[in-house]
């Protein structure tokens, strides 16, 4: 690898341990063939931090979401990092209904050339009573845990 970087492929069942949490790899399964849609091969991580459950879906699209629904029939989370920057190919109605997040974080640049997030995705999330926060509108987003409860802080003017 260039500049001494080491790449370690992760697959379903692996655990990525940090000093504060253990991230469980839910997707993808180990594969040996070609991948039709590289986005549906995105790394999907589940973690519990401070009493909240979090799901990070990378660029996962509808087919990958269907696989997660089938493989994890009881999966529910508090916070979803919405797939593929809020693209209309992700965060489907069936997926949101299945995982029941309270908050969805959408990472997309302001005035990005793809017009992410897509209005249909935002509407799907709101229809399921999910609080939507996005970097395209709010810049940095911070989740604050005081030891007892959580809050979401947006429009952060300076980083401490």
C-alpha cells in the first residue's frame, strides 16, 4: 500500500474494537466473486454507545437494505447514518419502518452537484417521525451525552 497504509477487509461477524466501543460488522458477507453494485457492498456497522444504538450504512442502497432486513429481523436502532448521502436509492420506506430510528444523520455537502439529500428520502424519514439532521444544512453535528441523556447540537460555530 502507498505510504505504509494497511487495509484490512471486514465482513459480517467481525468486530472492530476501540477503547470506547465494539463496532459489529453487519454487512457485507464475505464474498469471492464480482460485485454488481459496489454501494451494496458497503461496510455496515452497528454499535451501542452511551445507551444509544447506532447504525452506519455507508453507501448502502435498496438491495443491501433488503438483505439487512432479512438477515436481522429484529434490528432496531436509535440513530441512523442515512445511506448514500440521502440518495433516493437508499433509506427506503421498508428499511426505515424496520429499523425504527429516532434520528437520521445525512452527510452531504451544501449545494452538492447530486442535490443530496433527495426530497423523497427526507419525506420518508419525516413520515416515520424520524428527526432529520444533515451536514448540508447544519454543517457539523454533535451528539452530546451528559451521562444520563442525549442531545443533538447543530450549527456549531467552533470546534472545541
